[in-house]
C-alpha cells in the first residue's frame, strides 16, 4: 500500500500526463468546489466497461503491484 504522500504524487503525475498540467489542476479544483458524492460518482465510473475487461485490467494491476513489492 502506498503512503498518502506517494499516492498524491503519483495521482498528480498521472493526471498531468493524461490531461496536461492545466487540465489536471482544473480537475482537482472542480472536485473540491462542487458538492461531490464520491460513492455515486464511483458507481457510474466504470458502467460502460465490460466486466471481462475490468477484471483483466484489475488482475494486470495486481500483478504489477505484486511484482513491484519484490523488486
């Protein structure tokens, strides 16, 4: 499990790489400003992803994390 600091750094790095720095900052600002129900947001997050793809990606992520634990 990542520390909070590492998780924040990694999250910001990924957001910045995928969205660009300005859009990543904008995303964070939007989340902080709006009345935000994380549970409702999370429930709809992967609704269009087929279960087999979701499970495959989850397994790949788990395998990567497990491999990193032993490096």
